[in-house]
C-alpha cells in the first residue's frame, strides 16, 4: 500500500499555539537529570538549541551527559557546554578547537557515525538510550512544532526520546516553514521506498509531530545562529574548480545518465562553497542542474539567483551572516526552489543512487591507491567528523574527492603513500581532483591507480618522492604493495 502525503495545517501565523508549558531555560535544564542522554537539533552549525545548553553549562550540578546530534552545532554547545565538563560522551560531529581538544585528550568519549544512519541508530539500532530531545523551532503547538534553520535528525530524535524541550526562537523568521518538507521513512522491516521522484518535490509536512505528553518545556529565545565564515577562493580553489569543471563537461558528454540533468552535491566548507560559485558559470549544455545534498551554502544562493539551478534539496541552511540575511529577507521566493528535509531523506542512500548524484567532497588527505582520510590528522588526531561524506561517497553515481595537493603553505603533501586512517576506501571514490589535475581511477588496478594519482594530482614538490616510493614497492608479489615503515615516515 502506498503512503499518502499527510495533510498539513497550512501556513502558521503565530508562534505559540494552545496550552503550552512555557518556562525559562534554567528550569528546563534543571529537569534534565545528571547522566541523561540528550538528543539535540542542529546541522551545519544552525538550527540548534542555544539557551538550554548554556543553562546546562552554567549549572552547578555534577553533570555527565551523553550528547547526540546529527551535524555540527554552535558555540553554545560546541564550546560552552563542552568546556563546562558537563559532557561525558558525544556523537556525532564537532567543529570547535575546544571540542577537538577534549576529544583528543579523551576527556569526552566521542563516537562517529555517517549522517544518514543516525536516525535509525538512535531509534532502532541501540546506539544510545535517549532521555530527552532539545530542539529549536519558529512555532510550536501542543503536538507539533515548525523547525528553524535546520532539520537534521530532529524528527527521529523527537520520536525516540521520552521527553521534549522546544526552544522557540523569535530571531528566526516564521516564514522558514515554507522551506520545510518533513517526511519520515517507515520502520523496518516493512519500510517502503521514499516516494520522492524529483529533489524539488514535496512529500511531507512543514512541521514535526509528536505525542503531546512528551512536551516537557517550551523556552522562548532570541539568540542568532553561529553562522559560517567562508574565506575568499584561493588560486588553488579556482584551479580545482576549473579542473572539476573540465571533468564534468567530459562526463556529461560521455554518460547517458547526464543527458537531461545533472544532480550535484558538495561538501561543506570554503572549498565546497567556492566550487559551487565557480561552477555557476559552467556550460551545462541546456541540462537542468539540481542540487541534492546536505547543506545550502552561499554559492547555491548565487546559482539560484543567476537562474543556473533548477532546485536545491538539503537539510540545513549553512550560510554566512550575509547569506542568511539574504535568504531571510526573501524566504518565500527561495522556497519556490529550495526544500529542507530530514537528514535520513537528504542523505538517503537510495535517493542518492536514484538521482545519479555527482558527489563532490573534500578530505584531509588521500593515498596513492585511492583510500581517503576525512577525519584524523596523522591517522590519530580527530578533527571534525565524517558527517555525510560517507553517504555520498559510497552511493553517488560518480564520486569525486577534491582538495588542494598540499597544506601548511606547501610543506605537507595531501597525497601520501598510505593513509593510516581510512574513512572512505578505494572502492568508494572514482575521481581525484587537485589544483594539479584530475585522476579518473575507475577501472584501474591499484598500481595503475597509484601511477595516475601521483602523476595527475600530486604537487611537483612531492611527485618524484611518491614515484620513488611506488617504484620501490611495485616489484612485490602483492596486489597492493606497501612499505609500511617508509609510508609511516610521511605521517611524521
């Protein structure tokens, strides 16, 4: 039996609806017990609760919380709550220096997950035993609320938690409801396919529903998000964009999958934002260009405003201050082309496959055989988290890893003989792009991949040493030849 589109309540014109347990942040935080498992909203450093986490951070109780969220959050959680010592365990992304330091000192037990799986892990997989969900909204009623600038895993978190605290943020425009398309996949083992035929289509509601007995507190706030700050594109960024554009033109000509449309995804960050901006000028030959990914960044707004993008589907608005102001000033116009949905839909493996997405993500480094490290410097020091890169790297029709060939002002190569932490295996990535060139490694054996990656992607300062490494190991009777001790010296 097909699932019908659920009825919605229509546009919400007021913030508070019905008899609600409105209270202050300190009272709401005081009801969360000392060792609770707290599920918070937030994705792309926006749409996360702010005042209740600050109240928890300021508490004089001996807290040992388990904290789970579906993407990066702002300083109220990532700095204040972390530095207070209130967090004992955490998943599944971090963004601040304070959070990284606590993770690497193992003061916080951090565990990482792919973004698409968190909802199921929490609801059905035994990842945690959730007590309370703390979320942000622009409007709330007795059994529903309208999310703010991100959705992430909020619907699943609300379903899974025993109690619910809603921060009603009056700083976020009520018109954000026009962007939301809240659809929940059913429960296994009778889960039906997500009935989405086009990324711009809407199949759900503008609000999240919950059992009314769950609502423990509503806290009114007016605190802004911690928005992104993207650097200006560097010469390397522009060269990477040009190389990626050249590859895409050739791929569109080669593959019948791109005869009518191209579906793109970009990872978050300055490079991803720069790539969006530069590809806005690419000649797509009259094809529809559609974004199906996690995050709406400023570069996508540029493409939309220039008429270069048919539609954009994501789970969060990861914008700069200027980008957020731009969208807030004209939400209803952008809602004609922008759809925000839960992360278990925006990152759904079946939908990524269905739409034939070209996934473009960055990393810390990759090795000559095509293994990618997104999260651990030197194979051991945690940076942020895997996020949704695993979802798109494994399930996209064409997977691209794009990054500069060096960092630290050219002192360190991002192309290495062997990466000592692997987030995405050689089986997950098809194409590597740096400012030096493009290595399309599809159909190549490991040693053939290595030769292509070194020649096309490595910086000239390191290319000779990498060739020497490959020559020194290629006579081994091994499918993937390595000298582990020599490779380890590159990590030093």
